[in-house]
């Protein structure tokens, strides 16, 4: 019979797995993903650049030159495509919650619950929850929503 220590360990492992999958997914969509050095409020801070002249996501131009006989690599504030000073850094804050579904008597059905350990009552529209549903290794669903939408499906009368 699994002890509560085993269950805690399993929860931590599934949590890390969900974060890793989400980080890879976000990275594939062009986001830089940063993890907190001291985690207090958010799991990830993610960042992407948008050029308002090109009207598309871009990267900051990175320059590499010889300077005084040495290589000098610099990240500039210029758009990589049009070389104008026209990029805006988009920053979002993400709290990740991972659920591994409980098998149900019905085939191909699992019960998932969403009940975050931390709630946010922030008017800041840059804060999001990412709910990662792990069905199996090949099937992971991501639901990303604003923190104010939590009460639409979480039982907020329960303790966090
Ligand atoms: Zn541009």
C-alpha cells in the first residue's frame, strides 16, 4: 500500500513532468521560458518579442563582431528581421497545475480535477494558469486561462 510519502513523491514527479512538457510546448511556439530561482508565486515567466513594424513575432537582433581583437556578442533592442528599434517584449506569468487522470469504469475516460494550491486575485491580465492534463506519454492537453476564470470550475470553498 502506498504511503503518503510515496504519494507526495509521485505528485512532485507528475508536477515536474507537466512543467517540462509545457515548457517544451511553449518553447516550440517561440516563447523563452524562465523558471523561478526562488519560487514563490509563479512557476514560469515567459517572454516573446513582437515587432510592431513587421507585425509579427521576432527575435532581438544578436550582433557578433570583433572588437579590440576579441569577439563581442551583443543582444540588441533591434528587430532581427527589419533591424528597427520596434520590438516589444511580451511577458507572461504562469502557474502550472498538472493532473494525471483517475481511470474510470468507462473505457477511454478519466476523471481530472483542477484544484490549485495557490489562488490569485490579481487584476493583472498577464497572469495565467496552465492546466496540464496528462493522459499518457503521447497525449497531453494544455488549458491556459486567466486566473479570474478559476472559479468557473474549481470548488473555491475548499482549502487551498
Ligand atoms: Zn521588424
